[in-house]
């Protein structure tokens, strides 16, 4: 029986991925951890521990005590927040990954998942249909740490045979967890403000096109990659995933179909420079061919679900 450790279970990805893994493997076989208390549905459905992933000793004790076989390491400082505190963010993002890699090696765990990001690309990267293998010269702390992390997990696969797996997530959109300091977070904030106030001031310009992914598609892609037989995988750094591409203007117009008097204005801030260095669209054919990546949601379908569920959430 697999025994899974989720690090960062209270975050945007972890709060939903933990519950999906518990459905698949059984509640008691997925140990959730975070530096802060978890949401109620995680606390009530299975084991949870407070864990700082920078504490390598505690991390190893948890892995040994719980007989862990797989780790999903989701804890990180995201792009917008990392630019405010560059060196602490670099230390957290990289030190935590090294702790996970070293413990995986020491305990001979089966496999690990670590999320990368479209932030690995930079202003010199081709913006349209960005290929799997291309120029990567990120100019943000977050992007530099993710690119370095990709090279390190590939190194541990090649050097020590550790089964490392990763996705280059685009912007992630979820109604369950609110924004957490990322450059693409406008695409979550806008729904809450549309419902609460019927207006939103976007921190990106109206025609800033970025790849995005609705959380159910992101969770499915993550699980499908981790469930794929290793013989099907052509790389162990990180796979491109594309999701859907839209601009703040296009999203605003889609919301207006449900909330006709919604208004959106634009006041770009420091995150505009970050967004301008990222791709418009991603080529994810390698993931499609290797392990069958697919998507269920487009912009209209995602928008309808987001508005319906956030209205329920806000009462």
C-alpha cells in the first residue's frame, strides 16, 4: 500500500490535491502537513501534522514514522511575494527541495512530485506555443528557483535513480482557495470582487495573455503524471502543461455574461513586468504523447463553475 506525504496541504494546490489522493489511496494513507493549520475538510478526513519543510530532522522523522513511499512537495513562496523578499524566498524554495531530495534518497522512497512553473521562461523565450525544450532565462526570483529546481530533480534522477516528476503549472484558478501572492492571481481575485462589489481593478493590463488552468484539470494532470508508468516518461525534469489562454479583458467579458453590470479597470503594478516575461501560449505535446495529458475545461465552462461555487461559498 502506498503511503503518501503532502507538504503544503493548506495551499492552493495542496488543499484540493490532498482530498483527491485520499479518495484514491484511502484517507489514512495520505498524511497532510503544513506550516499552518489545515482546512477543516483535511483535518477531519485523515492524518495531519504541523511541519516546517526546512526542518530536515522533523521531515525525516515523519517519513519514517508514517512509512512514507511518495512525497508531494508543494510548499513554496510564489512569484509576486518572492520579488518582495528575494533571498529568504530563494532559501525557502531551494532548501526545502534539497531536504526532500536528500530524504527521498536516504529512505529510498518510490517517487516524488515537485511543481515547477511557466516562471522558468523569460523574455527571451518564444512567447507563442512555447516548446518543451527552449530558451529559459527567467528574470524573477521565483522563476530562477524553479529552473534551478528542474535541473536538480533531473540530476537526482540521473545520479541516484530517484523517480522525480513535475509539471510546469500555468496560472491556477480555484474557487476553494483564494489568491496567494502569484502574478496570475488576478484570475482568482476577479471572481470574488465581481460577486462582492461588481467591480475589479486588475494589476495587469487588459491584453496581457497568459496560460491558465482550472484546478480540476491541474489535479487530474498531476495524478495522471504520478500514476503513469515510468517507462512512458521521456523526461524527469518538468513537463509543459498549457490549460487555456486568455486576457483580463476576455475574462472580464465572460464574467459580464453572468453579472451584466460588472466593471473592470486596469492599474498595472510590478507584476506586469513579470507577466510580460512569460509565454502567451504553451506547447504541451510532449506531455500529451508521453502520458496522455487532456483537459476538460475551457474559459466559458470554468467561468460558470467559478461564479456558481463562489456565490455558494460567500452565501
